[in-house]
């Protein structure tokens, strides 16, 4: 477990991924093929014994848990036994919180678009760091800039055991890679773990809904108290203009021009021209062109309540991978409604009405027809409805 190199004693141990090697700072001499321990001071003997004990206990805990012993973790344990300050640990923490502060202030912008980071993106990074610190606390490991792919794969296994969804795990790992990429570019470390193909995780399509025209009309005619009236109007307006939620919040920057809206979209910077549906026009005029603006969480809360009042309580089968297992359960329809439902409803209803997908895509901003068709996800439903009328199923 200890070797002599250049006159100093080193901790040396082969882990499951590579050899851990740490200088103890203790000078030593050889006695034939081994280190002459008899010439060491009592304090030096105790230091080596403490290191050996910590390393063996750490390895034993990993074997019992049937987890691999990772080089960076072992080295961190040894350094801790030596009383060394693990520089990267403090650095990575301060660098992370500085990054969050810069994102919030606008000092750090998205590399490609030079746009500010959204609140949702910042929250995602914050969650990522909390999951990492929880993992380190529970497993007794240290987060440094020297972590490798094996370390991340063990973290993924931990997330899976905690029953996180496949998409959540993909987002968390993606944020880790992005953080390491940002810090690498800033010269904070030389670890290129963010380039490892093993850490490209797939996602699964979430089960979402699109409201029918009839459901939207029911919502429109619903008698609601003032506190729910404005959120309902914003939601229905969104169902007929197909804007992303960020563009919807900026709708008051734009004016109705005859029968169309001219909107400069936030995500792509493209100008889109949206024909105005009669329902959207009535709502817009109701507020004299100054639409109410809500934060996403508040709006989603009201949307679910309003949809429930409208009778959208039919069961919807929702499938999701959690804990590495595909699971399905029935959820009442209103619980799946959110502001994003409005955009999907616009695209789906326009397509069902016979409008060409290429024309709808000019409003929604989808680049390819295949991406658009996945977005509306109408194929299976339409196919089932058509087949239901076939003599094979009707018995005619």
C-alpha cells in the first residue's frame, strides 16, 4: 500500500478504474525490497497507520455496497487522513456559486445566442448541485474537478436508485457536463469529461395532452371568479396563437395589425406572423391590448384548477421511466394541463382542421416536419379512431 519514490513514501493502491497515488510527505529509506519502517518517527508511523486504516475501511464499505472503488475517491480519503486541504473541493463550490450569480446578474450569457439564462435553467443548475452534494454526503465521497466517468456513472446509479425519472437524470448529467465545459473554458481545470460519449443520455417523450376545440370552447364560456378569469383568458389566448411561454409573457410588446400579430420570437429571433383567431381577438380586445402577465408556476396552478372545473377529469394513461423501470399510471386529464398545453393544442387543432403542417410550422418554429409530427403526436390517436370504425372492430 506504500511505496518509496524519490526519497518519499507514497500511498499507492490499485482501484477499480486506476491506481491511486498520493505523497505522504514522509521521507523514507529502503530496506532491501521494502520500506524501512524502523527509522520512522512514532508520529510518522501513526500517520501511515491512519492512512492505511482509512483506505481499507473505505474500500470495505464500497465492497459491501457492491460499488466500485474509484481512484479520485480513494485519493480524497487519503488526503483527508493527511489533513490536506483538497483544493479542488473548495474551488468547485465557489466556482459553481459564482457561475449562478453571474447567470442571475447577466454577466454570464448563453455562448451561442448571447441571451440571458432563464430562471428555469438556473434552477436546474441549482438542483444539480444539491443532488451532487447529497450524493457526496451519503456516499462519503468528494466532489472535485478530477472526477471521472466512473464517478459520474456511480452518481447516475444513485439517482436511479432514488427513483428519479429518466428525463430528470438526463437533465442533471447534461448540466454537470455543461458546468465542467464552462469551467474548462474559464481555465479552472483540465478535465475533459464533458466530451465522454458514455455521458450522452437519452430522453423519453413525456406524456402530455392537447385540448380539443370543444374543450377550449367550454373553458371560454365557463363562469369563473375574477381571480381565475384572467388566467383562463391568457391560457385560451395562448391556445390560438401557438407562442412559447416566454414569447407569451412578452406579448404586450406587440400590437394587433389588422387580422395578424407580428411577433419576434425569443428562442430563435425569427419574426412570425400569426393570424388571429376570433376567440383570441375577443380576449385581446377585452384587455384593450394589454394582456395580463403571470409567472409560469402561478399560471399552471390556475390552469389545472380551471380545467378541472371544466370537467376534464377523464383518466389518461401516463408512462414514465423512474428508478430505471418503465411505469404507467392513470392520471386525471386536468392534472396534465399546463401553459405548454396551449401551444401543443394550437398545433394539434390546426393540423386536425386541415391546415398544412408546413404552414403551421411557420408559426410554431419547428424546423422539420418529423419534429413537428412528434410534437403534436397525433398519429396514434388518429390511427386508433380510424381503425375503430373498421368492420374488424365493429363486428359489421
